[in-house]
């Protein structure tokens, strides 16, 4: 939506860590994600947020 971006997060015991924002179809994650963490996507204000401001629209637990 106009004025908003998708923002990816790695959510672990120490809280959410931003993996970046994007508006295209492809997101390049800058590093491997930790086993046992959760990969999440939120819709955030343009420019992104320091912490998620909405409930994730995607949340995928990562395991081996």
C-alpha cells in the first residue's frame, strides 16, 4: 500500500531484529538466520521501523 513497505524480521529470544525493507518481489537476506528463530514480515511505514509496529502477516518458525 502507498506509504508503507514490507519489512522482514528475525525474531529470537532477544527480540526482533530487522532484516531490511523491500518493495520488490525479491528480498535478499544479508545473513543466515538462527535455528529456532522465527522469520516474520510486517507492513511498516515508509522507511521501515526500529521495531515491528504491526502483527506479522507472515511468521515462519525455523528449525533443522
